[in-house]
């Protein structure tokens, strides 16, 4: 929605009086963020007039409260009036604030109202006068503010107490008051009091309803009390009160209708239990639903008839709660019969986030939430997930990544009658269109749809124009789109602008040109001065890159009281920018225990020379895939708490991270080698700026070098979101050019082929008869989104090619594919290469395999470097422009598994690099590549026939031990118990020690689930004497870090 | 009715005295148009039940003090002469100034004791301007006085006198907005009202405060220009020229004490 549309009615109806009022409102909004923007007296007067006109119009439309016009006027009223500052000096001020609250609520922007109350009113300083009528009004007002703010149930409970307190004060104050007014205003005072008593009762009812959903007939009661209150207000001839009651009644009803009680009473037992639990939480309790949440329920989120629901919603619209209700509905229906829910997320850090949220929210409902790690292999502790096709499992919700789920479901998890997968929730489902992992996700959903007969789907995604097509793909006629990308509702407010350098020589300034966008951002005609620099060190002509502009702007606005994210194009750039900011930050910061703790942890994990530790001293951090997951998570926690000034990140930050950002400075929206960031990704990221709960309007500033850059940027942000397309089309386009190519060559050209081939080979494991398999092939291909989207000619071409593949496919290879996540082509190649190595079971012993003298790992790395799916990322590990050879790679893995610290590994491998650069390269190699791809490769090799492992002859325990070998690489440890500890987020530097204690206490620890480990580790006794020598952290601090990592604080 | 004195600065500003010469005509007016405007009071007595039930309803005490005061109010409402004065003012303004009121509907906005949120007169006034009708909001205060002194105290009294009340109506934007919204809330919307209202809103929000203030003094005494002169002189300097400011004194030939009986036709 453009801002012109937001204020359209006001501007259209009163343009001749108010002129371009939408411009003034936007300027007012922007002025709250930028000191340089000030409204003239005339502009202020326009706003005051506009506000009054809005109220008059709201009144005119009072009987059409569901009309767009009414909504628009309420929104305009709120936007204008919330710009002004308020002091509470008299009743008029209170009535003014009441109106802002009421009209804000009636425009469905309760979240903005809460921000307004928190940022502009100090509730505790609202006076409570002695004059009884005022005492009542002020106390009621204060109570309403608490009802809006409600940090937790105590705020609401205090409201009940406060109204009761008024009742007990009646005797003390009423008599005096009436005596006083009898002289001056005869007996009108009495009627005013009676009206206020009824008003107080309404607030009492609201508080009770918010707390527990009682009384059941709250709306009728409210109607009654306001009828009486209004009549008495009229007799007392207090028309302000009369008007307030008229407005407030609708607010009260809206508030009731926003509550979880009103929306979810009687849905089912689990939902009712959940609601009781969530309202009693110490923090983050939920009493009211945001408009999109309410709307999704109205639109049939919980309708069991709908097999696939696609919810398109902007970032920050409260999607996790929507998912939680859907989970509860599914479990309520199917839990007793073994049904369970998969919550699929794109990143490892999201596994942790979602897992801990669900675990906390569902723990009192006796629902078991588990997570499977983000590794693309199944370790010894996870093997139970696929034993007997998962029939031995007992979780109710499993949180994992798309890739892991692909492995699990293909090995039978969720497909049996005993343990049916009944709901798949796909977070950030637009990743279907992602060029690298989109096909994997698409094939996963197709497989789930094929293999899990009772499954329903809930896809959560930002704007997709063709969401109908997606829902039809998964649910046919039983599909449903719930579009929460509403043109009039916004989770937050922001400016998108171009940052441009002006001036000459060493004197220049940077201004922000606000840009019109398709998704409601504020715009003003004049450029906003951001930075003014005189006698700079560098000439303007030297600031010739967007990155330089970004870092300059950031360094100059660093002191503002807003956390900033600077987006860099790639990992190396994050270090450069952070270093610049560090060097140019003159501010000194007071010591903060939490920041210091995390700094020490960074030093413990990454060494003293890793620059992040020093950056944190100036409240600067970096965030990208080369930083360990734990540290990224801790940085996010600091960011969420507002303890960081700047976070320099790559675009990976855009996926589902839950912290407040008020400013994003983008060097560029163009990825290196990939072209412009898809608009959906841009908005997914921009949507986080100025998010719910933030006081100030957000800013996304895009650096531009010249007018041409500005023009291009302006066009870019105006672009509509594109249709979500399967990556299949792209692949088939390539096939058209190379239709005779072998699959190995196709895979070599484009590893995305792997997902398709795996999909086909999985089908082979289900249909052994060749003819039937071929017959079914096309039908199963039609189950994919891509096959539906491509033209007939392309379908034929693809089918012919895959038919060729299918005919050559053996069942055994197909099985290997299912268990490894590699295509049969790669499997074949691996086997061929393995045959040359003559591996024996002895060589798989960890002491052998990870011994520095042993050659086995080098050979295995050699095989991995010849495997299409992982070849490219491994080759990305470079010294200068040269990729690491298999010798260096295997050494890297060995050092990592054997517990060397990152700086130690860096010194051994990147000898020619400076210390900090070497550390950067090492952490990037390990966290971005080795942990994921080498563990995946090793895990696959283990399952090959020439691996030297005879799985059939092994005991269960031996199997588990062996399956943990890849997990050693994934987690950087070398014992099974430390793998288990790492799965429970115990930091790598102490995983071995804590694991040892755990092993001593629980001999049968192999049977423990991650949740059980988490519960045990809450005992402080596991954390004694676990600190390595010279560690910057002590036991308590490690324990504190661990709790943070598991969101146990 | 004749003009007994007049001092006008254009059509929207000035003061004038209007004299009812014929007692019969005055009687006829108050028995017809004025009476029409004095709708019966609603059954306030029913509200006593609500008071009795206060403890049950809202858990506040139904104290003796509350009940006594409410009874006082009921007694008082029945003998409110000021309402007749206000009705006379409206009838005269409608007749002589093209004003439109919605008296019956908005009666409760008026409070003779100077309630800080209300006004005695809320309506519209129509001016003809270059082939078009300009409609303005009209806000006003009405005073009824038999006092011999000129001007009577009701005009000059601090805070509650007409001068201060009109000043307050001018200075207090919020009060006027409340009156406008209240008017909107209480009136059954019909076409005529909608037209008036829309035009008045436009005029009101155009540059300069374009609305009309009226101060009406209903007198059962000898006509005297001093009743209005000094108050007008005082007000005209405070209230800017763009705002209409008319003061009107209506001199009636029958004593205030008799109005109610005449309306109730007891005199017959």
C-alpha cells in the first residue's frame, strides 16, 4: 500500500482545506526519526485540523465501522495524533489520549497503540488527584494504559486491584466531593460519579476477560454498563464523557474480540490449555492477537477440511503463534493415534529458536518437542528417528531443516500408520524458488505428499502472487490461501531511501532520498541530511564505492540510539566494514556484564585474535555463515536486547531472525555474481526493520554513487514481487541445450539435478516393477510443482530424460540415495572411487581415521572432491586463489575433530596469512563448509558397499558409534558423549568435559533425546571442573552461556 | 419585534437589542414555538433504580449522599426556567438570523451552571454569499436575567458570565470539537442536517476560524444598550474578526416568573 492510499480518503475529501495532507503526515512521521526534519507551524496547524476532521469523519462513519473509509480515517487519526507529545495535565489530555488509543485499536493497529503508550506515556507518573470524580477518571485511565501495555498477567491483575481500590476509597472521597460540588454545580456531580462507576466496572470486566476469558457474556455486560454510563453522563451534562463512552464501548468490544479467549474458546482441549498457559507466562504472555493472526483464524486456519494452507504474511506478523495453533489442532485430533507434526525451517539457528519456543510453550501441555540437527546425515543419537521407519519415536513435534527432513522421510519417518506425519509446517516456504536449495524443498514436499497419507500442509511465506497455485499443488480443491499481506495493515513503519554523497574535496555530506515503494514506506519531497563532513581524511572522489558510503554513513550514525544492520555482499566484506567502524568509533562504552561474557566466550571459542571479540568492545558485531552457530545466536540475543550498536552481516540474516532492527544500511541490493536480490528477499529483510515492539520508524538506506544508481534503486524498490517459480524450469531450459548429455555431465554442470534424480530414485524404492515404475513416473512427476509449471514440450523432454534414467536405476542404488541424500550418479561414482581405496573397518576407528599420520581421511576427502553435490563448496576453501588440496582439507578436519582451537588450526593451515585473516579463513572453511559438507560426504561414504563397513554384522551399539563419525566432523569433537552435548548446545570448548561427566552419570546415554539432555544439564553439578586451562570463562559463565544458547533465561 | 438598538460591524459581528412590544405576541410565541422546543423530560426517576442497584451492578456503594443529591437534581430539573430562556433564544435566532437548531436532540449539551464541556446553543447559521449559501457552525450562550443593573451580572461574572463563556468557546478548540461530535452523535442523520453539517465543517476548517458565536440575553426589563455594549467591546478585541460574534438582547414584556405558567396554560 502506498502512503497516498493510506491517507487517501482524508486527502480526497478535504484536499481543498488540507492540501497534500499525506505529505505532512509522512513528514511528521519522518521527523520523529530525523532531527533535521522539522514541521513548520503551518504544517503543524494542518495536522491539528486534519486530526479534528478525522474525528468528525469517524463519527460520521460510526455506523459503517467495517468500511475501508472508516478504517482509513481511524488510521489517519492515529498516525497524526501519535506524532504529538502529550503531557497529562487535565481531563482533556486524558480524553485526547483515550481517543488515540481507541481509534488506533479500531484501525486494527493495537500493536502501534502499545508502542505509542510505551514510548510516549510514563504510566507511573500519571497523577491520581484527590478530587473524587477526577480520581476515578485518572485511575481508570491508568488502568486502561496497563491493559494496553500488559507486559504480563501481573499488569492486568493490577488493574483489577486498582479498580477494587477505587471501590474501597469511595467512602473516603465521595462525600467530600459531593459536598464540594453541591455548592457550585447543584447535583450534577452525582450523575457524573454514577457514570464513572459504570465506566470503572467496564475496565474491571475487560481486565477479567483478558486474564481468563470471563465473564462469558462480557460484551453484553459492557453494552449495559455503557448504556447506563452514557445516560448518566448526559444528565450530568458532561458531553466529553458521553463521547468518550461512545468511543470506548467500541474499543472495549474490539479488545474483547482481539483476545485469544474470544477467538479460540471451544476450539479444542489443547488450544484451551495452551491459552491458559500462555496468559500466565512471566514474560511474553499473549492475551491479544494481532490482526493477521485473528484474520487467519477467521479465514479457516483451523478448518480441518483444508489440506494445504498457504499463509502469505509480511515479516513480523506473529507467524509462530499461527503455526502453534495449527499444531495444537493437528495434535488434538491425531496425537492419540501417534500423529505428529514436522516444523521445517531453513536454517540451523532457526531450529534452535523454534525448538525452544515450542518447547517452552508446549511443555505444560505434556507435548514432546524434539529437534533433529541441521546436519545432512543421521548420527548415532538420531538413528532412532528412522529405526522401524520411526515407529519407536515418541515426540509430538519435530523441528528440523528441509534437508534433514528429506533424509528422514525418505527413510520412512512419518509414513507408517503407527507414526503418521499429520502436519508439515514449512517456514519461509518461498525458499521453493531459491536457486540453490529450492528444488530440494520442492521435492521434499512432493515426497511428503506422496508418502504420508494423512498429512496436511501449512506453508508460511512472504508475499507470493501465485499462492493459489502452490496450495492447489499440495491440496488440490482442499487448498486454501490465507493472504495476510493486507494493503492497509502493517506490522511496522519504515522509510526506504537512497543514500547519496554530495559536495567536493574533503567537505561533503550524505543525504537520504526517500523512495516510493509498493509496500508502504514513508516519503517526503525534500532530501534528509544524514551526515555532514568537513575536512575529511578522504577526498569525495575516493569514496567511489557503495560499501565505502555504507561504512561512512554507519560510522556517523553509530551514536544514535538505534541498532543498525549493515548488509555486506560477502563474508570478507563484513570484516572490512566492521574493522572500519571499529577504527572510527570514538565512543567508549560502559562495561556490560552480558556483552563481556559473550566477548570472553568468543575468545574461548575463536581465540583472542579473532576480531569479533574486539569489535564487541565497541558494540559492533559480525554475523554470517562463517561464524559458529552458537556465537551467531548469542549475537542475536545481544541485538534483541539492544546491546549492540551495529551488526555487519551478509544477507543470510534475512531468514527468519527475530530481533529488532531500526536501521539497515545496504551497500548494495545486488549479490555478487547473482544479480539483484529477489524482491521477495529484499522485503523479507526490509520487513524486519522497524518491527513490532519498536518505538521508532525504521530505515532502510541503500548506498548510491550517483543519480543513475538512485534511478535504478528507485525502480528496484517499486518492483512487484515475482511469481514463485520452481527451479525445475531453469534446469529443463539447460537440458534443452544439452539433451544428449549424460547425467553425470548434467550434474557436473548443475548440482540441482541431484534433487530430481533423488526424487525419482525414491520412487524406485517404492515400486520395484520396472514397467509399473515407468508408468507411475509421469504421475509422480506431476506431483511436483515444477512439472506443473513448465510447458508441455519441456515436460516431454524432461520425462524422456528421466525415463532413460529410471530404466537404468537399480533398487540398491535407489536405497543408497535415500539413505545418503546423494544422487545415484554420485553414489555410483563414490563406489567406483572407494573400490580403489581398499578400506577396512579398522580404518574407521576414530583414533585411526582422525590421526594426523593416517592417510585414510585424505583418500576420503579425495572421493568427496569428486562428488558433484559437495565438490563445489569444498573447492571454495582457498588460500589465495588456490583451493585447498585433499591433504590440507583432511588436516583441517582432523584438527577440528581433535579439539584444536580455531587459532591453532589457523596457524597450522594458513601459515602465510596474518593471524586474524588466517582465523577468518579457518572459521569460514569450518563453519560454512566442512561441518555441513564433509560430514555429509563421510556419512554417505560409510554407507557404500566398498566402505569396509559391514553394517549387517554389527551390534546396534557399534552401528551407533560408527554413525557418530560424521557427527564428530559436524560438531568438531571426538567422543560420542560430546556429540550428544553439542546437540544440546554445549559449547565445543567444553563439550568433551561435560560429556565425560554425563557419560559417567548415565551409562545408557545413547538412549537420551536432546530434550532429556537439556533437562539434565540444568543441574549445576554437570558444570563443575569442566573449564579448560587458561580459559577466559569460568564454570558459572559457561553455564550462563549454555542457558542463553537454550533460551533458558 | 423591533430593533431597539444596533451596532453592527458587518453581518457576522455586532450587537443589537430586539424588543417584543406586544405581550400577546410573546405569549403566543412561548405557547407555540417555544413550547415545542421544551420536550418533556425523560423519566429520570427510573434512574433511581440504577442508583439503588449500584452495589450489585458495579460494586460501588449506593451511598446516602448519592441518593440525596440525585433527588435534589430531579427536583431542580422540574423548575428550570433557564430552559425557557434558551428556547426563546433559539426561536428568535431561527426567525431573525437564519439559524437552525436541533434543540430537542441536543438539549443535554447545555448546562446553565457553566459545565466546562458544554454550550447552550449548538447549531448552524446560514449566510447568503455570492449566489451560494454559506453555512457555519453556531455556538452560543444564553443568559436570562431580571436584574435591574445593566449590564446584568450574568454577562460579566467571572468564568460563568457570558463574556467569559464566549471567550472560552473561542479559545477552547477541543470544546467546540466535542460539541460538533456530540451534535453528530445525537442527531438522527437526515439529508438537511447532513448538508448543513458538511458545509459547516468545510467553512470551519478553511483558513481562519470560520464559525459564529452568539451571546443571547433574555431580559424581562427595560431595554438598555448597556446590557451588551461593554461586553461586546470587550469581546470584539479578543475574538478575531474572522469569527462571527453576535450579541443579542431580547426584551420581553412578561416577567420571567410567569413564563412557566403561561406555557402550562395556567394563566388562562
